[in-house]
């Protein structure tokens, strides 16, 4: 296991524990779009890691692809392998890891959306969208978010890197994975 793998495993474990104990007020859930393409996956994982490490903000990436369907996204499995992660996605927090007894729409107070800019109805509740980083057309939702970085570029992942560029210094010790 590498640094990034350890981070994902520990973050997932702590988040699920806090979710079960209804102690999620400090957590931010970052999620890509429903399609679960590589840009969504990379954007959400990168944002989660960088926010957690550079800002000391508990942030977990939620992959909206059920673990049972993850094999359908071969490009994601290949990218995970290149990053020294389990291609079966075991380190990731997938939508089907969320217990039905603790739905996110009643437990989470903060969401960051990457690679899309509208929170799906299944997640709506007392929580609010605090940030959006996207490269698609602006749906003009969540106008009260703390940040809305919507720019028509090739990939959302590049916008996530740009979002953290001032804090992402060599001293930040971000692993190569």
C-alpha cells in the first residue's frame, strides 16, 4: 500500500464510523457525476486528498458508481492500477457502502461537487453545496456556494489542481501516486 491508498482506506473507515455515530458535521463529501467517468473519479479523489492534507479539512470522496458496477469502467480500473490502488475499488467509498440506516441526505452538512454542478435529489436535505468545480455548462444552481469554479476546459481534474495551486507546494509533500 502507498500513501494515497492508506489515505483512502483510513478516510473511508473514519467517515463510515462517524456516519454511523452521527458525527459528520465536520465532514465534507466530494462527489463526481453519476456517470462515474475517469475525470469524475480523479477529480473527486484529488479534491478529497488535497483538501484533507493541505487544508486539514476532513473530506471524503464518494464514488457514485456502485462497487458491483465498477468493472464496467475499465478506464477507472486501469487508472487505479497505475496509482497503485486496488482495481476492484476496495479502497474507495462507493455509493453502496453508505448504510441505508444513515442516508447522506439526512447526515451530511457539506457537499462539494466536481465534474457536475447540480446536487442530485437523492442527496438533498439539510446539507448544502459549499463548492463546485466543473467544466460543463453552468446549471445556475447552488448560487450561494462558497466557491463556484465553472470553466469550459478539457477536464475537471485540471480545475481541481488549479483550485489548490497556491497551497500545493513542494513542502506540501503530496505523494506521486
